[in-house]
């Protein structure tokens, strides 16, 4: 049971997801030791290719690869301009020539990691493409969720915010569903996709959603800058309708509901300051688990680069 | 070509669902006799048509041949050869070349290239606005003087309603009609993909069917108000089809076309970002497929047109967002419609002849090419027992961007004849 690439959660079988989550646990144990490194990927090369600015995810992958003893290179690509498909293809040719074993790619356009994966022998890990998928985020979320709910089936997760533009919401919702978790979405009508899976409940009213009594609330980062036609009138109005304000936080804390967030957070928008000190806020745990989950992914994937291209014997 | 005798073929016509078996004699490019048991005299080239269908050749009013400007994708030479390969003996080009076909000079250029490179008649549409920019009117009279009948900014709608209304008031008085690519850009996603389950799954903003339907209704209302004749291109949705049905009942002078791909495919076929299913308007849902087929049978759709849109393999191998819109259609239309509909009894040859041969010619002010004594030979011989594999080798188009690539379907076009010339014989 191996794969060359990790591009989305949709195509993973439940057993594969559970295998990866099981693998992440021993890697996490490593972090408490004085030497945090294992030689699993010694001599292998990992290349990061981020067309979109990122500090958290990029660092997380770098740390994960280094703790597996891989050599890590950051491939500098223009991050500001929208990158044309042509240049991506030319970049792939360059990468192919470098004989790198793993390529970790983030791009603002959905489908780019797939295009790269089809064209290269290296293992490709999608670190986020457009509004399509962010599978390692989903895995670290699943891992974190299982740490607090070892038997996740039947538990309830409420994802709140801009679902429409969020690859995190898509991938994490899909993964949780595969683990048997009940998933619901909450947000403004303009940001909750009408055409999402029918088994995911859609709420546009905060109180209605809370009556559903979720075991954990997954808050998404809210941004205003999207388009000329706005999706909601103002951040103030968003916070009033959907933000975890102090008043709402008190009720959440009373019920002991867990809070998750992919980071970085907008304090005062999707959540208030107090949430960050809440005992059942899992945000820091998610960051730590991100490294373990990504180590498990790197360890699991099998690139097609190792056993060929040797010159034939004369 | 000497005289040609086709023995025992079954003859298709637009007004008879039954195929009538007879021998057909062609002399000097004209059909001179249709009878049983015509003698195979010396000097006659005899073709055995037993079990095969002799059908009027097709005519496609929605073709992108990319010349001038994008000859890597297609040229008038390769495009017209592709047409012949698909049993199509007349085409109308779309004006979104580079530069655009928006003046008498550009129309003349197209005619000159066609004269030199094409074995079939090539007609062209002309732009409504200069450079298809939607700002100023194109040189309409000059183009009409050269025989242009269809005015369109295909690839785009004319966004400015007042400009379109003026164009209709101005040119609606002349012997021409307007053709609309319907799309409200403000409602469209960045790329051609239906807004629905698949756009959600792929994480790309979709374009809802109402983007097309609103523009369609807008353009028909303007045509109805001004008295201009209007043709709606490549309708993709059920409500679009019903919109046209309603307007026809209201007496609007509107015609409409449906493409084979909008009949046969829907958004689910895109699967994992397959760019061979990417075109504008996008593929919609299975429910829309069924409604479009109903519209074709009911006559809401006057014609079938392919929107043949070749691209280079490199372009279509890009990711879904960057890959250009459009698929080829000229070489696959007849065989795919036979395989999926006629062979399964969904509709008859007479419907195909009417919608893809006779009506398109009438729309362009041409005489249909029925197989009748005294008529010019312009027909295909189709073998329903044969099959066609759409391999790279088979296709004459430079574009291989078709979902049918390397598929084998029932039916084969064995012969294409125009006048005294056998353009294709397999």
C-alpha cells in the first residue's frame, strides 16, 4: 500500500488515512527526545516549490524533511505574479533534471500539483493548490482530532467561515467524513458552497449551528480582500454574525467544546483573544502535529526515482 | 472523375425517416438518375453501396480554423481536410482570428487562402465590433458586400447593450443575421467550468448556467425589439433551451444550435482535471444533456454545429486553469452522433440530415444538397457496420484535443463526393 504522490484526500482510502495517522504518532514521540532526527530519508533530496507565500507550512515541511535526514532545497519561484502554466512546465523540466526525490508544491491554481506529478518521477506532495486541496493540513487535523477523540466516529465537527475559498475546509471535511466524523459548515450564504457534499450540513445561523452541539469547532481565517463584488459587507458584520466573540466563547468553554484553526489567526475577527489561552484550544498542538504528519507522509510515499536510469552494462 | 455509379445504397433525406434503396448515377458532377438496377456501363466507376447509407454531406456553421494568427493550432488547409474527413463539405469560420475578421480586407484574405488551400467551400462570419473589442462597430457593409451573412463576436458576447442594439438596428435591415455567444462576464468564473458539484470538487470557481441564460434572453429581447434575425450559438443548459423554445412560441426570429459535446458529455466527465472536456460554455449536468437532446428532437435547435476549436497538444496538456477552452469536432461529429444516437434508435438519419446538412445551409442562404435527380453531387457514403478509431493518424486536424482521441466508435465515412471530385475514399 504505497503511492507516488499525495495530491488530495478524496482519492485516499480510509485504511491509508488511518495508516498515516498511526505512523505520525511515533514520529511525534521523537520530538521529546534530545536527538529528534532519524535516518529514514538519508541521501534523499526534498525540494520545496512554493508559488504562494507561506511561512508556517513551508517551515513545517522543512523541519519534517530534516528530521528524516533528507537534504532540503528551497526552489525560489516568483510568488507575487500569477504564474502561467507554461513556466510551471518549464520548471518541471528543470526539476526533473535535478533528480530530486520529493517535490512539495504550493500554487494558487487548482490542479497544478497534479500536472507536476504527472510529468515527474519524483513524489509530489500538494501543500495547497487554489481552493482545491491541502491534504497534509487535513492529516494533521485528523491526527489532532484523534488525540482528543481516539474514537472519532460519530463525533461532530463544525467548520466555520469562508468555506468557498478554503482548500483546508474541503480537505479536512473530506478526511473527517472518511473517519466517520459528522461534519457541518457554518458561514455566510455567499461563502458556504451550495454544491458541496449533501452529507455535510450547512448552517448560516450561528445559534442554529451551536444547537447541533459540535464536539469541536474549526475556525477558518477570514479575509476581506477577495474580489470586486464582496462576499459580505464588512469584517465587523462578519464577526458579529459568525465570530467567536467573548460572549460566545464563554458558552463554548462551558460546554467544553474544542477549538481548532489552521493559522494564522485574525484576533478580533474570527476569534477573540481569550480563545488563544483556552485549555481546549488545539491550535499549537496542530502546529506540532503538522511536523509529525508530514514526516509520516514523506516516509510513506515512494518516488520512482531510485531504481532506474543506471547506464546499461557494456 | 468519370461518371460514378453507386449501387444499392440506402438513401437518406431530411424529410423521410425511411432509407430508400436505389442506385445513384452521377455524371459530370450532377445526379442524373436514381433508379433500381442501373446498368454498370463501360467507363463508369462503380462503387458498391450495399448496406451503406448515402447521405447529403454535412455543413458546419461554427468553426475555428485559427488562420491567420494561430497557425500552430490549425490552418484553413488542415481544418478543411479535417472537415472532409468528417463528411462535412462546407464550413463557416468564426472571426476570432488574429487579426479578427472585422473588415472587407480580412474577408478577402480568408477567401484568398481558402481559394488556394481548400477543396470545399469556405464561408466566413464577420465581427460585430472592431477587433471583437465590443467598442466600435466593425466594417459591416464591406463584409456583407463580399457575401458575409453571419455577424458575431464569437468567443465573447457584446457586453454593451446599447452598442448591440444599435448594431441590430443598423445591420438588421440588411441581408444578414447575428449570432450570439452568450455569457455575462461578471457572473463567470475565471475559467470555463460549470458551477456545481464538480467546480466544488476541483476547487475552481465555476460559471453558473444563468450567466449564459441571462445573456441569451437579453440578446433575443434586443433582436425582437429591433427586428433583427438572431442565432444562438452552442446552447448548454436546459433553461437555455427552454428560453429559446418560449421565444420561438412568442414569434421571435431566433434560431439556435447545439453541439455534439453538449449533448454527449457533462461536468462529471472532467474527472481529475481532464482538459479534453474544457470548453466555453462549459459542460453542465446529465439533466441538461437530456433536455438538449429533447430540444434537438423537438426542433428547438434548428441546427447542430461543432464549435471545432483546435489547440496544440502542449496547450491542452497544461493544468486545467491554464489550458485554453475548446475541443475539436469536425472529424468526430457524424460518427459520434451515429454511434450514440442513430445506432441506438434515439433519432433517425433524417434528423441528422436536416440539422447538420440542410438547415445550416438554409441559414446561410444556400440551397440544401438533397440526393435528387438534377442536383449537384454533394454526399457521403456511410458504413453503419464499419468503425472508426480516432487516432492521431486518422485525424487531419492539427488539434487532437478531443475526448474521442484513440476511441473506436461504430460507423465509418467511406466516401465523400462533391461535384466531379471524390474528396475522400476509404
